C-alpha cells in the first residue's frame, strides 16, 4: 500500500492488523463487538479495519468530523443488528432524509466477485482519491487489498496531485467522481488529460450522474477504458461501458424497475429502481430486522429497463437528499448542526445548483447575538460537518425582538 507516509508491504500491514486484533478482542465484551473508526486515507486506518475483521468484530466507518452523539447513535444501532446477523462493515448513508448506518453481511469482503466485476485485477494497482468513509471508495480499497496487488491512496484530491500520482505510481485502475474528473480535464486540457491517463486500463466513475458534455469529453479520450458504475449503499448495481446507453447488472446483482405500489413496470417505462443480491451479500439499515438476499430494496432513484437486460438510471433527485461533489448529504443534518449553536435562534437550509459541484447547500441563520459572525459559524461547521455537508453560502441575520412579545412582557 502506498500513502503519504510511503510504502507499506502486505507483511507489515498484516502484522499491524494482527496486533490490533489482539487488542480488539479484549474490547468486545465492553463495546458489543462494534468498532467506530474515523476514516483516513492511509495504511494505518486500513490495518485497523483488517484487525477488527480478524477479531470477528464490525468496523463502523465514520467521517473524521462527526458529532459524538451521532457516532454513539450509529454504534448502538449496529450493536442491535448483531442480534440477528453478523455484519462485516457498517457505513453511514442518507435514507429518507436522515443519515443512518447501513450494515453489510453475507459474502466475505475477500470474495473476488465484485472486484473482478468492476475491472480490478489480482496483482493490479489501483488509485483512490476519495474519502474512505464513503461506501464505494471504502469497498474498492478493501476489496483490492484482499484481492492482492497495490493500493495507492491520496489523502486529499487536486487535479495536480492526481496527475502526479498517476505519473509516479503508474496505476492500472482508478476511481473518481465526475466533479473530480471535470477538474482534471479542465485543469490539464483534453489532450494532456488523455496523456495523463495513458497507464490506466480502466477509469471508473460513480456517485453522481455524469453531465453529458463531460461524458463526451471522457469518452473521446478514454474509449472502452471508461466505465460508469451505478450502485447504492443498499445494493450492488450496474456497469456501463462508454458507448452504451444503459448498464448491465454486475454478476451477483439483480435490479428491477417498479411503480409506486412495488409492481414491476413494462420495459421502457420509468419507475423506481430496486436491487438485491443473488450471492448472499446483504445490506440493510442498522437496527432493523435482518433482511435476506431475496429482499428488494430501493433508495428513491429512478430508471427504466431497456432491451437486452440493460438498465438506464434516469434520476437521483430524492427528497431529503442532495448530492454535493459526488457525496450524498442530508440538508437537515446541516440545519441541525447550525441550530445546535447556542446563539442561533432559527435556520433555513436550501439547495442551489453549482457548476463545479453539481449542487451545494446555502444557509441563512438568525441570531440575537451581534458577535455571531459568518467566520465563527463556518468554524463551528468545520468541527462538526464534512466538507460537502457545510453550507457553501452562509448568511447571518440579526433576529429583531418581537414587539408583541415585548408588550406582553
């Protein structure tokens, strides 16, 4: 594994994981076998994850900035889940407008099915430049690590850093979200970006729909090396080649399109997407009754079935959820974090379109404290929210006393 600290061999990683496993086993009686881990893009974090798995425990992967109350609530929900199944990971996602933990059990993370389906190879070398508290990047990292080969992690993305990593590490597989891809192509230019990506056998993008204009630029540069993956924290999805209208479900996954009553719709009809796994890989919200691999689940995305078994995603706009720079966030989480400030009396959070990030959050807060300024609130948010959750635009308004309330007083 290659990170900002240098190179860690598999033997060194295994030894660190084994040491952590011994310590983890001693904690099981006290914490119920659930290990909240704040994600970071380095070998130390993944060795802790592997140590927890070696000890038969469940890693609960959290962002580096999360209120302790939210972390405790998620951990307790995962502990309750262990009464009915043995999850090997738990991640946070947004469902029905609220951030919740989703657990995964069944198929081992060491199984090669999904890694091979996404184009990873035994002995390959992959580059990840997205936070590992997100389900996709975390799974890609863990699956490639257990498949064998080299994992290259960037702690922070920029177009220049990513280009240098390609040049120095020479990966054959890389993952980015469309927002990051736009930065690479706009920063370097189409011809230079094409040259930068020369070592790649596959460049996979996911997490949000790719804007058509950007997709055309990528396809012109990469051709069949460009792949688009669609999936959710609840179920595996499809893989779309650069010249295909829709994607084909990856091996082991089933997807269907249903109406509002849950009945499958005719080919070509738009409806809600649902998925399930035929291979025993099962995901469901923590604390709920353990589902089986036969249970269909949806997150609100829409799509349609096409000839040949292909599936086209038509929409990811879901009430209570917004995708900011490829990351699903709940505006209500941002609103609650702002309202937690003792000087904030009222708050509204709205969604605005953004050329670079797709969408961003904007917040207006009211306060009776004249010393509460925008910089103070931004610092407050930085300690409690991930970057996509923070308001891109933030306005502080004085809350004038209510004359009627004063007269009654």
